[in-house]
């Protein structure tokens, strides 16, 4: 199966997030939000379309706030050089 991906970038207050919808199966799309540290928040729920997945990502950012996704808390070791 050829994997299809749809992306939407969002930049709020200098914090950049990438909302990613990846085709998982027929009418099944996975959702992830990736921050500038490369850390992804991944949903277990599947969505019927990329539009639905991207919209759910935007709604989550709006309801939880961008800091919930932009932080690297707990993943500081990824930044160590």
C-alpha cells in the first residue's frame, strides 16, 4: 500500500507545529502533531478522512493550548549534544 500523507503547519507565538494525517487504510487516517523538537503526539483514534484528522488536530491545539504540544518536557535527552 502506498502511504499518503497530508500536512498542515501552524505557527503561534513563535512555536511551530506540524499536523500530520497519514493514510492507514481505506477511509482510515492516523493523526499526529509534531513539534519543532521532532516529538510527536499520536492519536489512537482513526479518522475517516484527512480533513477530519487535520481538523481534530487543530481543535486539540485550540483546546489544550500550543504549549501542551510544543514542550519537550520528558524528552530533554533528545536535545543533549
